[in-house]
C-alpha cells in the first residue's frame, strides 16, 4: 500500500478545506471500499482524511422525508423503524447487501460512492482500464464480462454501479446534501451519477473535496407498498446479477403511480423511466408488466458475457411488479 | 484539526505546524482498547486493525483469510458490533472497544458459544472458527438467530472452506437453547 498521512477530522469545514486543497487527499468513511482499493494499489492517496468522527451520523424524520446523516451505517439505517415500515424496499436492499460485518462499517455516503467491482478496474496489473488510467482502453469489453452493465455503457467502459440501496433511493428521487469549500448544495440522486461516455473516470458530479453530509429520502406514499428483489450467483452475500426496486400506487386494479429502478444492469443506478411510463394508468397485470419490462431493457447493449442479463433483468422486474401488485389489500 | 503524523507533527497555538525529523513512512500514535486493556502503539499509518491485533499485540485469534473483507475470518467486535478487522484501519479504531475471540474467555472458561462449537464439531481445519464464533455471538445479540433461515442469512459473511456449515448452525441453535 502506498504510504499516506492519516488525518483525523474533527470539523467538517476543515475536512473539506484540507481535501479540497490537496489533490492527493481522500476521505475515509467505513473504509470498506477505500481501504480495499488502496490495498490493491488501485487508489494511492498521500493523505487520508478520516471523517468518521464528524457529527454526520443520525437519522431525523419529518412527515415528508427522512434525513440520513452520511455517516449512518447500513445496519443503523436498516434498524430505523420508519425505514422498515414506510420504505420497505430500502430496508430490503440494505439487508440484502454485503454482510452484517460490512454493514456495521459501511456508511450510506460511502455506499453511494462505492467503486466498480470490475475485475480489470481492480487489478492494476491490467493496463487497459479507462476508469483507472484514462485513455488506456477497456479490457472488459474484449475480456470476460459477467458483473458488468448492459445499460448506459459506452465503447470506453462497461463497469457496473453495484450498490443495492442506490436502486430504491434512485426510484424515490432521494437528494444528496453536499458541502464544498464554497458552501452547500443539494443534488438529486437521479442527476448525481454520470454515465461513462468517453470519461469513465468521472463517475459523478462531486468536485474533489466535496463532502456528502446527508441523504434525504422522501417518504412517498407509493413507497409504503414496495419491494426489492435481488438475483445472485449464490443465495446470500453476493453482488446482484440483476435486481429491481418497485413502488406502486394502485386504484381498482389500475396503476396510478409507479417508481421503478434496476440494479445489476446499469453503469449508474438505473431509473427505469420508460417502464414507469408504461405502467402509469395501465391495468395491473401480466401484459402491462411484460410491456414495462421490455421498455426498461429496450436500450440494452449486451456483450457475450452479459447477454443473459437482458432476459434475467426483465424477469426480475416482472416478478417484483407481480409481488408488489399482488400485495394490494 | 489534529494532523496525526504521530509525535512528529506539532500544531502550535497559531495553527502552524512544525515538523521534526519526519520519518519516510508516516507513523501514528494509537491507543487501542482491546478486551478491556489499553495498548499504546506507534504504527505505520497503513496498519490495519487486524495486523495491529495479530502482529503488534500477539492476539492471533482473528485470522487473515482473504484480507479483502470477503471471508469473515478476521471478524472482531467494535463497541459490541461485529466488523471485519482487515478493512479497518487501526488508527480509525482508537477509542473504540475492541473484542476479539481471546476476550470471550478471559478466565480460560469457554464462552457458551465456544463450548457449543466444540460439542458440535463445528469446524474441520479451524481457520474460520474464531470469526464464525465472533459472528455467532453477535448474531445472537442482534436477535437474528431465531430461525434456520435467519441463521443462514446473517452468518453468510463467514465462509468456511471446509464446509462445516450444518454443524455451525447446529452449534448456534444449541447455544441459543442453552443461553
Ligand atoms: C466483500 C464485499 C461485499 C459487498 N457486497 C455489497 C453488496 O452486496 N451490495 C452493496 O450495495 N454493496 C456491497 N459492498 C460494498 C459496500 O457496501 C461499500 O464498500 C460500502 O458501502 C462503502 O461505504 P464505506 O463507508 O465503507 O465507504 P469508504 O470505503 O470509506 O468510502 C468509499 C468512497 O467514498 C468516499 N466517501 C465516503 N464517504 C464520503 C462522504 N460522506 N463524502 C464524500 N466522499 C465520501 C471515500 O473517499 C471513498 O472514495 C460490498 C463490499 C465488500 C468489501
Ligand atoms: S480476512 Fe477479513 S474478511 Fe477475509
Ligand atoms: S473449518 Fe476449515 S475453513 Fe471452516
């Protein structure tokens, strides 16, 4: 591991100032992505600013939203009774991610900023990775694909965004509260991530040194009836091959509101706007669900190793829609 | 904000830093509280909690399997919650109460979960066992040992290459029944 100076931040303003001024500095939250990639030699900051002592934990509720401090761990968020009751698919996505040990360490801010699981990205002995070394090529496109994206890809990168909880949060239009050297701003999660295009190394709109301070999750009525399904190569403790998060409002068998996002398929957590358009004001039933699933995967660009995902993702979405629609009381 | 370059960096009242003979590799002064004992260590800032426990404190119960957070062999507790020590930076865990497998049996008397593992032969090579037991003790504390399904799901962060899973689950059920 590259040597680094360890800095324990006690004040957000100073943490932001230190990292903003130093291009070779990084934040350290739970460390489950950051340290892992530093051990592998993928990341090599000269200075690591530990933010875990900053007062950015805690969960507060209003009637219309939950504000989750960026340092709240995945386990802490899953233990919140409002999340469990009013945002069931967020609760499910949290507990279907990683292991209890990792969820006790991993923060919600870090989760949203987790890096690609692409094996070529994670192996610095592989020369071609546009995400790691811009302009070097993409070993995955000509190599072995499986845990890779089929939506939002480019000729320069097919790496997947592997977060589970980002899927329901994207469906709900969660907001990120961000602090920078020049002040604070909020960014909707649906506008936070950037598809790879020809700059796969730029993954989101955060500027160097900007700190996520909180995630605000709207308490939409639709979310009360929601579900997250994750399909994996093994039953537990594995990243998604495909996943779907769905929230519906129905009236007399007709869908009035639909929130749909997909995991395991997108270079960014994938909001399935096209599927939502098909579902809105349509009768809840097999034909509608199939049409929605087709619409969601319409833009898929599979490679030989990921071709199975086109069908699997549709089935995952249909199953999730059936489950939520069938739960109508 | 303290810039922790060990004893080498001093921040004076005006906030200016004066650096003495800085070592090549940044060091940190860390006080770790492990099994109710405080240890003052001077470490390379890169040292993980797992390496601090094993290489600096001689607590070799926590094992290094993957060193990537994937196998659970290094599971210890921090403030009563299970974590993987291989992805934890030692400096980051200063001031937190660390419990290792050695801390489960401070007087040499086996913890009920350890005894249950022995009764059920819940291991073969034993490499994953300290991590399994730390996880199992946490599982019970979390209230997640209620069903076979929950035990499977919430123990899935601990891999066993020898495949002792059925015995591990039996030991957990037994310890719970005894508890
Ligand atoms: C074995 C394994 C299995 C996993 N399985 C899953 C899974 O099934 N599903 C899933 O969703 N995830 C999974 N993960 C990923 C895991 O959820 C993430 O590693 C974790 O959420 C990252 O959070 P952290 O607090 O540890 O972040 P860190 O590793 O500390 O940080 C991650 C990145 O975000 C930056 N950062 C952190 N916090 C902030 C902030 N507040 N503001 C600005 N920048 C910040 C850091 O500089 C770093 O670049 C798995 C990880 C491992 C190791
Ligand atoms: S050694 Fe830490 S999880 Fe494998
Ligand atoms: S007993 Fe050998 S790895 Fe579990």
